[in-house]
C-alpha cells in the first residue's frame, strides 16, 4: 500500500491556518493580559505549558495504547495522535523557564523541611528533565517504529517491537504524568496533598487529547484527503471515547472533591476553600457544567456521535473546559502573589498562552505532514480499521 | 479455515458504504499471533448446541455429586457458625472496642470485589466490542451474583439482630425513624441491592435465548416444562432478537456505572472517615481496579477447572485465558500504583499520623498481612510480562489463587492496621479472628462453590447464542476466496 502525503493538501493548509490564527490571537491576548496584570505572567505560562504538554504527551500514550491492546479500529486514524505527539519532544524547552524560575513559580515549596528530600531544587530539576527525556524517548521509540513500518511492507518487525514494548512505555507514561502533576501543579500548594491528583491530571489530558484528535479527524474527513481509509464509524468510536472519558474525568474529580469535603480536614479543605471563594467558584461551577453536564447531554445519544456538528461542538467545549479546569487548579495558587480575587485578566492571559501553545502544537503537526505518511499504510490492522463498523 | 479468514469474520465486515479507491485487501496478513480464532476445532453451529446443551441433558457422574456434597457441607459449617453468632451474639467474634469490625467487613469487601469481574466482562467489554468475552461472560456473570449473595451475608449478620435488617431500608414508620442518609453504609445498601438486581436481570435476559435452546433440546418432562417456563416463550424471531439486542445494550449501559458505583461506595465506607490509611482521595478508582483484579483472578480459578472438566477447551481457549491474564497484570499494576501513591503521599504530606500509620502497616504488628498483600498482588502477576507464563495453565491457576489471597489480605490490611493503633495509645489493640468467624468465611466459600457447581450443571455455562454469533459463517461477510457455510 502506498503512503498518503498530506503535505500541500487542503487539510494541511487548514491546520496551518488555524495554527497561525491561534498563535496570533494567543500572543495578543497573552501580552495584553500580562501587560494589564503582571502577576498573571507566571500562572498564565504554567496553564499554557501544562495544557500543551499534557495533550502532546498523552497523544503519545494514545498511540502506544493502540499497540498495547492490538486495537484494530484505530489503525487508520493513528497518525493523527502520532503527528500531535511530535511536539512532546519540545517539552523540556517549554518547561525550561519553570526550571530556571522555580522559586517564583512555586513559593515556599522548598521551605518545608519534612518534604525537602523530595522537593529540593536539584532533585526537582533532575526529575523534570527525566520526564522530558522519557517523553522524548517514548516518541522516538513508539512513533519511530510506527513510521518505520511504513517503509517495510509485509515485514512487521517494527510493529511487533511496539507490541512488545508499548506496555512498559505506558507504565512509564503513567508514572511521569503523575509526578509531573505533583511537581508542576500540586506544588503550587506546598502544604496540600491528594493521592488522586496524578490521575486527575491524566483524566483531563486524555479526554482533551481525544477531543483534539476528533477535531483533526473531522477536518481531514471533510477535506477528503483520507477518503477510503476513514469513515463516520471512526468518529462514532471517538465520540464514544469522548463521552466515556468526560464521565471518567468527572468521576475522578468527584472522588477528590467529595472525599475532601466529606471528611472536612482543614489540612485538605483549604485547597477547595480557596478555590470556591473570592469569585473563583465561577471556574469551579463552569468546569462542572461544561466539563461534564454539557458534553454528557450532547453525546449521550447513539446517533449524535455520527453528527459532525455536535461532535465538533462537544470536542471544542471539552477543550475549553480543560482550560477552565487547569486555570482553576493553577491560577488561585497565586492568590498571595498578586491575584487575590477571580481575575478575568489573568484568565485572559492564561487563555492566550493556551491558544499560543496549541497554535504551536498545530503548527508542528502541520509541518509533520510533510515528512510522514498520513496513514499507517503498512499497519497489519489497517484493513480491519477501514472495515470498521462502530 | 485460515487465520486470515477468521480475522475478517471477527470484524463482521461488510461495507457497502466504504469503498476504498486505492486499497482493497491487505496483501500482507495480520501476524498470526495477533488475531487468533476464538473458537477452535472448527465446530459447526449444531456442534455448539450439542456440546453446551449436552452438559445439561447428560447425567452427572458420581464425582460431581461428591463435589456438590462437599461444598454444601462446607456451606453448612458456615451456616452453623452464623447460627452461633445469631443465637449467642456478636461477642463470639474477635472484634473489640478498638477494632470494631475486621473479619466481616473484610469478607464483605472481598466478595463484592469478586463480583466485579463478571460485570466488567459482560457489560464493559460488551460496550468495547470485545468479542472474546462471549466464551466467559455467562459463567463470570453467574459468579457475580453468587459472590454478591455471599457478600450480603456479612453486613446483615453484623447488625447483630439480622431479623431487623430491613431497618436498613428507609420506609415511613410511625416512630419517624429513618436511616442515616449521610452514612456510606446506607449508600452501600442501595448500591449493592441495585447492583444485585440489575446483574441478575442482565444475566437472565442473556440466558433467555439459550434457555429456549435447552428447552428444545432436553427430553425429561419436568426439565422441559421448567426450561419452557423460564425461556418466556422465546421464539427466536427477528422481532424478538431485535428487542433482545436493545434490552441487552441498555442493560450493559446501566450496569457499567452501577458496577463502578458499588465499589466506589464500598471504598467510601473507609475514605469518608478521617482515619489515616482510610481517608485518601485515590480510594474510589483504586478499589474499583482492585475489585476487577480480584474478580478476574476468581474467574480464572474457576474456569481453568471448568474448561478441563466440562471439556470446553475449544471454547475457552488459551487466547481467552491469556487475555484474562493480561487484564490481571494491568489491574495488578493499577493497584500497585495506588499502593505506591498512598505510601508516597503519606510521606509527602508531612503529616505525622499518616507517616506513622503507613510505616506501621509495613513494619508493625501486621507486617505479615501487608507483605502478603504486596507479594501476592503486585509481585506475583509480574510473571505475566512473559507470554509463555500467560499461556501456562498450571502457573495461571497458582497465580490466580495468589491474587485471591492477596486481595483478601489487602482489605484486611487496610481495615485492621488503620484501626488497631488508635489515636490514644492506651487503647491500642490487636485483632485475631475466632473459629466462628473463620467458619463463616469458609462457609461462604462453600456456598459460592455449591452455587457455581449447580449452575454449571443446570444452566448453559457458555452463552450459546453469542458464541454462535462470533463463529465463522454466522455474519454477513465477504470472503475474498471461498465461501464457508455451516
């Protein structure tokens, strides 16, 4: 089977155009917001970084997961996450300012002697570099083998390698994303702790990644570039995953909130108290509403998962919700450093940074289309995927 | 039948709406190891009926009845121990002021957890279109129901006066007494009874077409009239199948949140408290993963034996067992993740009580329970990283027993270690079960096995209609070389 080159296609141009718009609008919003309220620089940067790193790394996980479970349905759409995952290699560059200005980003985390063996700066820097190197390696290995398969028709050695090694990579992903959540977000509240926090970050990332994949899928479907390979059936399956994992996110979020609320221990409750006063409750309610209720109602029925408009709307809403959710976690963490009350300017800066970084992600995704095939055209399960009935 | 053809059939692939301009068929077949046939020996549709219905129609040998007798006797021991508890009082148990519940709640959680695999296989794998579930879903669902029945015994007898157990349900009464709606124990009552009801319904709906097959097959008069009654006049018409499929899908959709809610609420029995070691936010998903883990181990224990004795090796193949072992490894890693998070965050929190409880868990008086849990649940499944191990039947039997033991110890560890060192050192205590308690637990194992044995003789152990549905030739398929008809 021949490769499909998406370079120079209408689809690539659309992605490019979107990326330029996102970058442009993002820069304007972020700079304007940061100029109006300088205290918003740090939280906005952190929101943007956590957003884009989460999605691009989880795209790698998505691909690895398909190999791990020998998924047949996804072979013809797997290149979408694999192109998104290219950006995960730049995680260290994005996190570099956070490593350099750690003390400004995370106030007081180092001043707790009982935690110092873990939270001291050298170990922190080593860990974060470790995560980034792992993600770099994961991309090289999993996506590398997937691409290698393109040039080896009939010889499944690269795919079989991925079958064999995807499990340890998924395990590594679970650990790195967990500790990244602890080190880069939970550390904003030096005294707070929650065992589910890593899973919480993962849940938001996973549903958002599926949403980005779905949006790109709809775009490439409409452009007709992958005609004969992809069908509405794939969107139906993506829709099911979106539906399932918005509920999963809600379940994880509920587990954390409810147990803390019910037990009412001051050493934990302050986290939610600070996020449900001074206007921050707006974000909490908004994330409940658009991260759960709206997508749930939108995607519940069977037939709507085959309706492009509704699935697209749900995907966009989930991506906005993920932004609101991360902002809710991160921005109030700076309440003692310039952002005391709910601050629409800070939200604007953060939104600008998210748009900017997502624009970069799309830009590199479009660029990637020049160098790799738009279809994993030698994948053993490609025919199965083409024949999919959802 | 080549592997390639089975692969094609397994997908149920007949697409008019999808015509690939440049791509017709994969010139390179899928690697053999990746899509193994789900039914071996190339049986015909009729052979399947003969095989499964034959188990019911055939006469059970003496060994079977001896096994039933032994299991029922063990169950009898349990009932005797329950009798002792009820007539004498809860004082015959080893619980004390500090450790107010230990054995009973451990066993309750243990049995409830066992049930979860059945629903995962029957509902969640159904929603994920996992066709390999068809050979094992029936027995796993039966197991769910039996396990939930065993689980239900413990909270009821722990009330001390089980004849008042109906007080657990809220109903209007002249004393204006209501259950405490804020207590997770009451949520348990709602969750578990709903779960039992829906699981039984789901199981029964799935049974109806098969019961009709049995109805047509058996010769005895009583048997025929019983199977006729319970197959509800199933005709197998297009219309009947249509309704059936819709009902099945809806029940699968309802069972999925239900099964998660059950173990979520069980976890909240502990996590809503303020006790170090109990109160931690990861408990709900951690308990759900653990429940599925333990349930799969139990399914494995039973099926390894059942496929041998009932001669079902062509239906419950090595492929099925391997898949189950992969799930055991995956869920085992999930509980391992949860153990590590608990331990790490207990340290990271800087909270003295948290740290002490976890160090005490690993190195205190109950160290043996903790390390049994860890080695059985986290270490033993690691062997499943190797394909050879995943397909080694004696080994998987042993590991499944280990996991059963480990998951029992997990609950015991969580419950006892967090309780026995109270905040007040003068009330520190130690718990050892009495013979009566051991008897009740052993009795539930006997009850569980008795019910399973009866099930495997009198009901179709494999979903006949579903297994036929995934066999080659049963779906509209374009074969690109030759036609296969049965």
